[in-house]
C-alpha cells in the first residue's frame, strides 16, 4: 500500500521523518510531502503528487489552534469535517461565504451541507483518537472579533491553514484520508508566549509513529 504523509512545514513532522529513515515497514510504502503553508500551496503540491504518484491512502499532519479552552495543549485529534472560514464577501459589518451568496450550493460536490466531510471509510486502520470539526483560514485568527465570527458561523473546534484544501483534493480524487492535528494554542488575541508548539509537535509525531508501528 502506498501512503502519503503531508504537512505544511518540515518541523511539524521532522521526528516522524527521522523515524522513517531508520524503519522499514513491510506492508506499506511511505512518501512524505512538505506542501507549504496555506491552502494555495497545499492544493498545488497535492495536485502534482496525485498526478505523478497516486497514493492508496493520504494523511495530513500538523499543529492547530483550538477554540475550546477546556482542551489540553498537545491533544491530538482526527479532523472529520472541514469548512472554509474566509472565502466570501464582506457586506458592511456582515461576512457572507460563497454558500450564503449562492455562488456555491450546499451539496455541490465534494461538499455535504456546506462541509467537507471525511467519511472515515476504507481506511487501513482508524486511530483511537477523538474527532473534531475544523475551519480553514488564510489568516491565523488573532482577535476576539474574528474568533467570535468563526464560532458563530461555523462552530469549529480547531483552526488550520491547510485542512480544507486537503479534504477537498482527497474527496474529489476518492482517496481515503486522515487529517491529524495536535493543539498548539488557543484561538484568541495573539500571545505566542502561551503557545506550546514543541509539545504539540511531540504529541503529533508520537501519534503518527504509534499509528505506523501497527504496520510492522
């Protein structure tokens, strides 16, 4: 089985790549792809990868912001549904997405009721991790106004800059997939002194390595 593991940046999955360099899995061939930060880079790199070497299964791994302050830093989740949080128009004080202004239809493929939903089917294994809803944005949220807008409109649990692009590509190409995210910070007024990036990376990579150890 050909498996693609992709991340926005090298440092997010460096421990996993180091592990791969010293490990030989009998039942799978693992390729890593650093797609770049944001939806544009992710979509382009995934398109190139799928065209040249289509995987049987794809995993996106990365850190994420969390909207719920009761979640502990470093928590790893499977994002089972994604929404686009800033593709639309401003209408005076209101924000309307492409569904609101009827340029897209709610069930226009690969959307289901405005969401990019991972059916979590045809997976070689399903990690025993909690699921979470995601919102993908081009600008990391750093104000209470933006945070509240996203919560009111999309009710997400985690925020990233690449998740929706990954879901969109895999759904259209009918490639089974998982998006794994670990919590590095809360979505709030930006204060990096509170972020736990190294912890999030450790927990993310520990989860990835544990998942792949089941293949040996």
